[in-house]
C-alpha cells in the first residue's frame, strides 16, 4: 500500500488508481465510514475527487462529505462524460481542478 503524504486522488476503480502515483481506489462511487477513517490516518493535506465522467453527482457528494469533516483541502476534477481517469492525462486536469473547501 502506498501512503501519499501531501495529496490523495480518489478514483472509482483500481485500474484508474494505478495509473497515477497519488491515486486511491474507492471501488465504487461512495465513500464509506471506514475509508473516511483511513484517510484520517494517512493524513494527506489535500484530497482530489476524480471519479468517472458519468459520476459528477457522486463526485460532488463525496467532496461535500470530505469538506464537512473539516480535515482537508478538497477539490474535484470534472472529467468529460464517458471519460475515466485512466483514459485522460490527469496531470492536465489537476491544473484546472475546482477547490471546494
């Protein structure tokens, strides 16, 4: 298990997450209480939510849960409809991510 220290990028699937050194798979579009507790343990400074392009509502919901917890700087990446994080050059999208809280 990799433990990023400054930033974690939450993604839906393992294939998405392995394409980026800061990627962490949610295994779906929901953030469980256990995952939230684990994020608190690894203590990144920033969490970026980058779900597939068809999951924008879930992306925002997860971001709002993270903001409400008050532990991190939270931002989102809105991918084009039909795109997955492993399909795009994520570094380009990281430059224009939206800060939520």
